C-alpha cells in the first residue's frame, strides 16, 4: 500500500499538515533527518519560500517554528474565533459542508486537544451558523446534543423531514389542480345565454286594445 503525503502551500491548515508528517515519521520510523527532508520536499508555493529564508542549515524544530510563525494560528486565534462567531450557512450550502468548515475554524480558533468545553463551543457555533429560527434551534436542543457531531445528525434528520413534508404538500397541490382536458372542456354552468323573456298569453281585452293612440282614435270614429 502506497500512501502519498499531501503538499503544503500555506493556504490550508498547517497543524493538519505537520500532524500528517509526524504520522508518516512514526509509521515508517523515520529519523529526524528523514522527517526534515520529507517536510522540506512537500513545501510549495508561499510556504516553499520559507526555505529561501532559512537556507540549507536548518533543523526540523527551526523549520516548524518558522512555519508556525508565518502560517500557523498561534497568533491568529482571535481572528478565527471572530470568523467562527460570524459564520453563517450560505444559500444551497449543505449541512455537511457547513459542519466541515466549522470544524476547520474550531481547530484554528482553539488549537490543541479537544475537551468537553471545546465540544460545547463547537456545538453552539454550528447551531448559530445554521440560521434556523429559534423554534428550530430549540427542537435540536431538546434532543440534548453534547457535541457538534450529534447536532449535525439531528439537524440532518429534521431537514429530511422538512423536505418530505414539502414534497407531500406539492403532490397534494398538484393533484387538486384540474387536468389539461378539464381546462379545455367548456364549462356550461358559466355560459350565459341571453333569451327573450317568455310572454304570457294575452287576454281578449288586451287583444282588442289598439296598438297605438292613432288606432284608438280611428276606432272611436267608426
């Protein structure tokens, strides 16, 4: 099995990269010289410029110290905490993508081993980033999630239920709409036919009544 170590260009998490190098060194039982060679060989881009500043005479500890100074989060933890507080879910962003980014910010804002307090901070940051209404956040908290992973699982279940309800509502609305054939069919009950009012049979007196005043005068002269 061949496992390749990713290169580091200064744009991703430095501590993740250094941990990967350390993992390789432990597994393959590298010496400090071997680990230094691997670290130098996998620096590229802006991170690779560090090698020019240090020259060839540099120790593993010195190279890691300089990398942390330029690309690490030791002096930038407060900036990442601000990003964590202001992080919001973007339109069409999946819950999994949001969760991954919150994890990244958490590792930069609170470097070091995880703890119960850090887990609670991550959970609250994830819920705040969801942008849900207070009612929805309460629904998630009612399930008593202790970590961000548990909050993600509950949020995924609730979102799946919402989508299922929306699909059912759309199906019900679509079923109640008239079909195309019904649209084309004439609606007789709405057709208004103008007809002359029915005339009642005239009485004998009405039949003898003159149709106009002139006819009445002519009858009087007769």
